[in-house]
């Protein structure tokens, strides 16, 4: 029916056949070894004579003698009558004696390569060649036009009957015969599998290719072949089942047609699926059910990418497979296998989820056609019903909820392609127009889904003794209505203010709140606490959405942050681990949201300094995360708490940085940076680092520890590359620094120097000495830079970049540096700070170096003399201070004179 690379499918069949046959071979070899052991025991039993009878007393006293070969008795002893005993003595059983007298049988030798080749591999390959030969003959007769269609069908049926007859004859022949070596070749199973595959192909070709059979006749014949395959697999084992299923699903590819008939294809696949599921149910072969589901879902893909998608047959295929899986595969439902109550079985859940995935693909590929959406709604409702009756399929609720959200989210994106437009341009594959389905039908199905999941999830509480099952129901009941509401809001309201959607969100929050109160009053059952917490979280989420819908777009970020705070508070009231992780998830979502648009509301930030949308967009989430971290810390330190703490630090820092940028650029967030921005950022980063250093001493949090180091590193990078290089008003920037004293130099260099000094004392004794000394060295560099730039401001005015350096200015630098060093020395003496005195020594040494390298070559006349005179006087004074104050030596008193 479908043209394709025939050789590839033939190779696939061969590989699958070999794998299945190897498994059957190992089982047959094990049976042969057991049979050989039984035969040796049987022959040994015939050769060993039973031991003579012994009195019970003697038998009890000498058990080892009876176990070994008994000595021959004398004729007198044989003739003498046995002594009288009070209890009846029975001879030991023959089997026991035989086991005692017979040595353990030797294990049968493993078959060699020649035996495997001659008895197994040749037969397997021969059976596969028979099946492929029939397929090749049909294909060749079609291509060469050797015989007419009727003769082709007749020969195919005759060949299939011959293979089936040969398989049955060989099975009965082996049953009658006493030869034990032939069953390991599995000849009957191979011949029967080849015959069933050829029979499938022949009937299918007679119906779909040549029109010899009407649909009813083809249906009956294919059903008979499927039932025959099922019955044969019951006799021949899993090898025939595997080969039959693979051959049946690959047959429509091998027998191809230029004009596909999807109805014929999917009716045929429904019969094959029913037969395979029935066999899997009877023999409890889970692998067969999983293989059938995989092939059936793969057969949904043909025709989905065509412009003329036939929705009806594709929907029939998904619905038929779903119904068959529910009837025969799902444990504890209808004809499915039995299972313990309260256990979620993977195959039962995944079988329903696979067909839900298939029907979801049909909806998406058909651009939300009405028929496809109706079929999807039916399968989702059927999933709720099956999961309600059979707890083993509860896992399918997650697949149902996920597919519902994907369908409605894709529908929303189709109507709003601009939602996929990133700052760098539109995403590939997004067209300018979208094909919309019926809005009314989508709204009706959305209401059905929300009500179905919510009501069923509430009523399912307390029905199971398992803890996980009510939790899954409650999670689906909370997440699905919220997800549908968000998708509809994006589709209908285009993410703008919408009072009707806000009202719907409030109603949803009220429903979740009522469910929370009702469940909290019930008796304690497994999973009840987690379910109550989930419904309470849904209440907070719906209220946050109501706030989002009623206000502007940026409130969505705030709403999600408030959900994190509310969830953390609920986790404090009800210590459930899932709530702590949920609070961390909300924090992560908000963090990812700002990566999409750091301005949160786009161009609508406003121009008012500080009191603009950045304050609400970053300030409220930061406050929410700090509050959530306080609530979570009361129950311990774990990864969810660290995520929330990291989000709190991040949003606090971003709030400060974004507000600074807004202030420095006048609301034009894309403007280049400036000295004002860099200075404020360094000051804020250092202030936050000081706060975190003090906080981490109390909290012992690794997040506070790492955050303090990260902010210090950020401040250092901005200081070096921003303030000292890029925006340095003497090197590269022509910025107007302002007034003589109160100017940008005070903000960009003096204040950072003070904050660096405070930070160095904050980390002293708590971090490595080199870390604190590095920060203190940065404070010294910035303080000296401030003194230097202030002197240049005095000589050159507000713009420092232009103009040469005069002798008086050069002399003033030396005096200023020398005075700064003396001040540091005085402070070090007053507060007894060795660090300040060492800093003074570094500044004075730099001044000495400048005097001998720069002043000596550039200064002339009186300035050169004054420079060296002042330097000499200061150095002598410093030496006197060190001698008289810091390191004063006590003169020892004179020795008393000796008496006359």
C-alpha cells in the first residue's frame, strides 16, 4: 500500500526474527538439559536394586549404613525371622533409596557451533526465507505482469495454506515420534509464522489492491487469520507471536499501493491489534502488548504531513487501539490482568498515554479540525473513566493532562504567532498566518476538561489505600484547569487585561478553596495531606492568575513570585516535601521569565526614577522570595530553600542594577553605560556584599556565602574595567564630572573606597587573609585615585580628559599623595591599625618613586626644590613618629655606684 525501501524492512524483519528465535532457542536448550537429566536418573533407577529391609531400631542407629551399599547377609541371618517390634515397620520408599544410591547426574554438554548451525540457525533462516520468498513472489508478479490478479491471490493463498499445513504436520509428527533433538529447531513455529504472514498479505492484497473482496468479507477473513495466529501462538510459543505481529504490521508496507486507502489499512490494523492484545492477555506477555502499541502508534504518522489529511480514519485507528488496550491490556479493568489494589502499573498507564499522544498528533496536524478535537475529547474522557475504575492506569492522568495543555497551548500560539517572537527576531517555522479551529468548540471542550479533571480529582480522594494514587488525581485536578485557563487567556484575550478571565480565575480559586476545606475536615487517609496541600496551592495559583488577568502583563511575574511565597507558607503549616519543591519551581519559573524580557513589561517601564515598573516587577518578587526563604528555613536547609534564596539575592541585585540603569539613562534602557551607572553599581554591589557577609554568619547558608563572594567579584570587575579603564575621566571618557567637591568623582571613587574598606573589615577573621587584604588594597587604590582626580579637577575643570599637566599640578600631586600617606599614618597610630600604617607606607613609597622618576625630570625651578624639600621633611617626621611613639625604646636606668 505504501511504497518504501523494501530491503530495509526485510532487514528489520530478519533482525527481529533472529532475536526472538534466540530467546526461544535458549528456552529449548534448557528443556533439553532437563530431559537428559531425567533420562539418566531413570536408567540408573532401573539398574540399582532396592536395599533389604532393616528393623526400625537398627535403621535409626545406622542411617549412614543404609545410605551406603549394605553388606551381604549370612544365610542364617536371612533364614532367621526378624525380631518382634511394637510398631509397624515400612520399607523406605524406592525413590528415596534411588536418590541415595544414585550419583548426581552430570550436566549436559552445551551445544557446539556445528550443532547450533545445523539444527537452529539454518531452520530459522529457512523459515524467514520462506516468508520473504512469498512476499518477493507477489512483488515480482506485480512488477513483471506474469500472471493476473486472481492467479496471484490464489497462489498466495495456496502457499500460505501449504506453510500452515507443514507447520501443523511437523508439530504433530514430533509429538508422536520419540526423537528429542528436533524440537530445539522450532520448525513448526517457523513454518506456521511464515504461513500466517503470507496469509495476511494475500487477503490484504485481494481486498485493498484488486478489489476482489468487499469490506465485510475482508474483515471476516482477516479476523479468521488473526484468530488462527493467536491459536497457533498458544501452541508454538512466543517466537510465533513475535514474528506474526511484526509480519502483520509490516505487511501493508511490503504489499504497497500507489493510492492509499486508510480505512482499509486501519480496519486491518485494528484486527491485528485485537489478536495481538488477546494473545498477550492469555499468555501474559507484556512485551507483546508493548510491541503492538509501538507499531500501532507508528502507523498514525503516515498521512499526517499531507495537505489532504483524512481525519476520520486516523481518529478511528486511535480510538480502536485505545478501546482494545483498555479492554485487554489495562490491569484490573474489564478483561485485563489482575493486579493488587493501589498499584500503578507502567504498561497499563503507558498504553493509554500512547494513544492519547497519537490522537493529539492528529489534532495538531489537522489544524484543530472539529472531528479530531471531538475524538481527542472522547479519549481524554475515557482515560478519566478507565483510571477511575482501574487504579493501575492512574499514571495515564499525567499524559492526559499534558496532551490537553499542549493542544490548547498550540491553539493559542496559532492565533498569536507574535508570542513566539524573541528579541532577536521570529523563530524559524512560524508563519505569518494561522489556521484557527472553531472557537466555540474549543471553549466547550475546555470547560468539559476543566470540570472533568477537577471534579474527578476531588471525588477520587479517599477511594484508595495507596498514597500515590490520590496525589496523582489531585495534581491533575489542580494543574489542568489552571493550564487551560492560561491557554484560553492567551488565545482570547491576547495576554491583555481581561476582567472576565479574572472573574473565572476567582471562581476557580473559590472552587479549589472549598475543596481544600472539605478535604481538611475528612479523616486522615494515605496521601490526604499532600492532596490538601496541592488544592491549597491551586487556590493561591488561581488568585495570582486573577490578579494577573485584572492588571497589566508584568503582574504575571509578580503573581508567580507570590505563589512561591504562598506555597512556602503552606509548607510551614503542613510540612509536605512536595510543597517546598513547588516553591522552588515557581522561583525558577520567574527567574526564567526575566531572561525573556528583563524589562518585564517591555517599553512600558516609564521614565520616573525609582518609582516605575521595575520597582514592582523586581521588588515584589524579591520581597516574596526573601519571605519564602524565611518560611522554608524554619524546616531546615535543603535544595529548594537554596533555590529560593538564590532567587531572592538575584532579584534584589537585579532590582538595584536595573533601577540604576534606568536612572542613569533616563529610561532609555538600551543606552551605553556611564560613569554614574558604574559608580552606583559598584556601591550597591559592595553594600549588598557587606549585608550578605553579616547575614551568612547567622544563617550559615552556602547561598549567602556564595552570593557575597559573587557580588564582591562583580563589584571588582566593574571597578577595574568600568571605573578605572572605560569610564575613567582622565583616560578615555570625556564625561563632565560636575562640581569641585560634590561631583561624580565622589560617587565613583571615594564612596567605593569607603565601602571596600568596610567590607575588608567585615570579612577579616572569617575568610582567608589574602581575600581581606585584596579588598583593602582595592580601597587604597580607589582612595588614591580619588585624590589624584580631584587635584586634576581643580586644575582642568569638570572635563579632565583634555589639557596638559603643568609643573604646579605635578607638584600638587606629590603633595596630595604625601598628605594622604600622612593621614593614613595618623589614623593607623590613633586606632592602632597595622593595616593603615602599611597602607601609609605604600603611598609614601609611591610618592618617593614619583619624586625621583617623574618630578626630577619634569619639574623645574622652585617646584622641584619644594617637592624634594617637602618630601624630606615628611620622611624625617615619619621617622621621628615611629621612633618616639610606635617603637619607642626605654633607656635603661644607670647602674648604682658601688659603696666605698
